[in-house]
C-alpha cells in the first residue's frame, strides 16, 4: 500500500491522533521516510497539538467547578452508606456523571484542536493563493459588498488602520482589502506590506469556542500568529520570520480588537 502527499495530508490528523489502522499507519510512515515536506507538515501538526493541549490544560474555565466537586463527593458518600443494590445503582449514576463530564472535556479538546488546525491551514492557503499567487477559484469581493451580504463587521474592517507605532522594520502599509474564500472558508482579508514582503491579516468568524495557542507552528513554509475576539479569529500570515510576524500581529491586535469588539 503506497500513498501520495495528498492522501497523507488528508489523514494527518488521524495519524497524529493514532486513530488509523496499522496498515494505513505503516503506509504513511513509509511515505514520510522519503518526503521531507510531509514530515514537516506532520511535525508542525504535532507542535500545534502540543501547544493547544498546553493552553487547554491551563485554561481555568475548563476546570471542574467547586460546587460540582462538592456535590459529587456528597453523592458518593451518600450512596456508599446505602444497601448493596442501591449502592450499585448509585455508583453507576456517579460514574456516569464523571464519564459525561470527562467525555465532554476530551471531546471538546479534540474538536477545538481539529478546528484550529483546519483554520490555520485555510488561513495559510488563503495567504498563498490570494495574496501571493492570485489563484483563488472564487473572485474576491469588496468589504463593502461583504458587509451587505455577510455582516456589518466587514465594514468595520474597511476602516481599520495599522498602529502608527514604528516597528523594527519600518512602517506597515496597506496594499489591499477585500473578502475572499479559500476551501469554503470566508475571510476578511487585509494585505499589508512589511520589510518588502506581503503580510496577510485574515479575519474569519468562529461561532463556537476554540483555543488559540500562544505559538503556532510554521505551516507550508509560512509563519503565523493568531488571536480571538468576539467570535472571530484573526490570523497574521507571512513568509517573514516568526519574530516579524508576531511584531505585525502585535501592531494590528489593538485596532482589530477594537473593531471586532461587540461585533
């Protein structure tokens, strides 16, 4: 069984999560032995998973509430003092409660991780095929038109200006603003220039909670930074160094956060 790059990347999430059949896993490992780009893709995905897992582990809002732990402890003590048959039923109820809570936590973590990975790849793809290669299958539209069709937030982004603070590589300049689609994901796209290279600022809606790690892995040769505000995720993507990308993200985060707040 042999695999090409497209097949390996389609199965990358399941491979890293160790969810594939042994034969499929061996085929991917054999492909990775001689394909450096796919090895880099898998390594980047593993770093993203590790970063997201760390962020989730340190998220206080995901910890069990004290009142839940108190109620569970009381329930267990009560059931332990009852006759055998009742105690057995009580333990089942208590165990089911714990499993439900744990299952929701694990499921949410997996869902959040997979969605963050998909969003990152879509943002990098949009930067590459829109800002650099101009090869999108759907023609971009103005932010004004996007505001009429998809939401007023696009009009707010039409007015966003980069921070006037001087960056280490000089000022940021806006080259273009529009709304575009890559692989079914719509972005409000602000194209900047910094150190002579294009930088994409890509804003997309994310109606469900998602964890944004502090650091994102290099993806397909590009560096990225991201932050969330009011149900939207913003990516800053460029072939610039990781340090430069984070510098641009810091300069844009204030203006963008103010524009997105309450949207």
